[in-house]
C-alpha cells in the first residue's frame, strides 16, 4: 500500500526543513547604507525558523515591518514589506553561497547575503534588460548588536 504524502509535507515530517536556512538572521542589528539614515532592526523567528519578523526603525522613527515565511507547498520563501510608502510582496530562494534574493518582479530584487556571523550585506537592484545585468539601487550593511 502506497502512502500518498506531498513531498513538502514529507520533508517537514522528516525534519529536513529549509527553515534552518535563516538561522543567522534573528537578533538585533544596526543598519547602515551610504546616503540614507541609519536604523535599528530587531528580527525574531517562530515556527521553528519557518517564520521571521523584522521590525525596523530609522533615526526619525520611520518604521518598516517585514515578515518572511516558508511555504512548504511551493517550497519558496515569501516576504511582505510594509513601509511608510508602500506595501510589497516578493518570493525568494536560497543560492548555494547562502544568500537569498527576493524578487518583487523579474527585474527588481533585494538580496540578503550573510558575510559572517555578525554582518549581512543587503542590496537592492534593478534590471533594465530582463535580468541579464543589474544596477545597484542601494547597498546596505546590517551589523549585529553585541549583547
């Protein structure tokens, strides 16, 4: 008799979940990008790392709220960002180097790239040629606050 389980469900049952991929992200971070106001970000996780929440505030108390969750059905990470100017959704997947790029559209992406345990390189990029080349819109660094 065959057991009819969807692969994502089986993966989660066996404990081989990609939710550990974001294990570097929870914590309190200083955020810096040349030409913009610095900020502080607090990232928490839940559901065994399958859901993350980022609360960001800059020096003028402008806030941004980001949620990231893993969807086992699509085997993708989903991100929703709410900032003072707009709300947008994006999907992402991890690359072999440990970075994750979230695509709002095929030509707009934001990439988190941990460089070590205490630093995350965060870039926003735009492509004007369908994704063949990318120009950097912002280039930020998150630095983990020491306890």
